[in-house]
C-alpha cells in the first residue's frame, strides 16, 4: 500500500467521521421529538437498500453476498447492531452528544480487553496498561461517588459495550466470510428487526422533519460508502486512529447547535480514553508488523 493511498484513506476517514457526526446530530434531533424505534426503522430502510445496491455491484452479486460460513452469527450481528443503535440514540437524547460520545469512545478498549478471552488473541502488558488507564478515564467522566453521577451515563456505557461485542463478532466472522458478506447481513438482518420493532411506534412527522429524516438516511449511506472506500485504498492501521475525530466533530456540534455543556471532567476523561485507545491501536499495529 503506497503512502499516497494512505493519505487518501486518511482524508476519506476524516470525511466519514464528519458525516457520521452529522448523522448523530440529526438522530438526536429527531429522537427528541419522535419515538427512537421509528427513527431507527426508517433509517434502516434506506440503509438496507444501500447495502443491497452495493452487494449487487460486487462480483457474484447478491447470491455471493448471502454465502456465509457463520450465518447464525451474522444474523446475530445484525440484530445486535440495531439494538446498539437504539441504545446509542437514547444516550444522545439523555446525555447530549459530548458526554455520550466521550463514554462511547471506550469501545476499542473493551474490544482489546475482551479479544483475549473471546477470540484467543494475545495482548501484552503495555496494551493491558493502556486499557486500565482508559477505563480510569471513564471513571473520571462518570465521577462515581461525587454526588453528580448520572445513571443515564450507564446507557452510553451499555451502548459502548454492545458495540464492542459487535466488533468482536465481526472479527470472528471475518475468519470465514468476506467483508461484503458481513456488510450484507448487517443491513438485511438489521432492517427486519428494526421494522418488526419500529412499526408499532409509527407516528406522523412534519414536513421539515421528513426532510431531516431524508438527510439522516443520506448521511448514513454516504458515511458507510466513505468508510468502505477508506478501507479499500488504505491500511486499516494507518486510518483507524482518525476515527476518533468523530468525538471531536460530534462534541463541537453538541456544544454549538444543541447547547451541550462542556464539563472539565468529561474533557479530561475523554482525552484519557482517546489517548489510551490510540496507544492500543498503535501498539497492536506494531505487534502485527513484528
């Protein structure tokens, strides 16, 4: 992989994180007015159509995309992601984008901590130290025992844990399935579950909010397209650290648009979590190269 490709991949990753941050802001806006189940359901309708279109353009088409060595787990991944998105959007509404994203940023550390016992991956003392420091950053954000702890923070922590499990399942199925197959099941299994859950909560939307919903669907599809292109042109290890920019973009949006408070403990704790996560990613890259 050339340096030029990695540079392009970094630009694509930055663009993807910005688009996903927009998606989070729109999701918070809509879920503050309408039932989150309905919002996620409509979002998944468009996402599933995008997934099908991508799969149809791949070699072998839809038939190739459906072939899986881990069909049950692929379906489980899709179901879990829908549940995680619902919990995450609820966290945005309860906590705001700043605090929710600061806590959610701990999911790579959870993946690192669970990769050993779940997937049998070895992790040295340096990465374990980074994981411990990262979780100390979460405690700084949560401030347990100081009279300001919000139980709603546990919603964001649950979302991070669910996404970590989703990430571990994705790693596991990647041993036998292509990325295209995993992407296909993420959309198709997800849309069925999202529809079965959300159709019961249908409510009329205003014209302007339908426009926001359309923009939400577009940002979801375009964000995933940018992410697919990112991993097509660049090394994962070179671009993955830039995924943390979503925290920066979403937090900026939360402060400027939604009036979220920027508390010192959230800033300090979030910085600790991000630094620990970056060290874990870079250390993992070094170990793979050695």
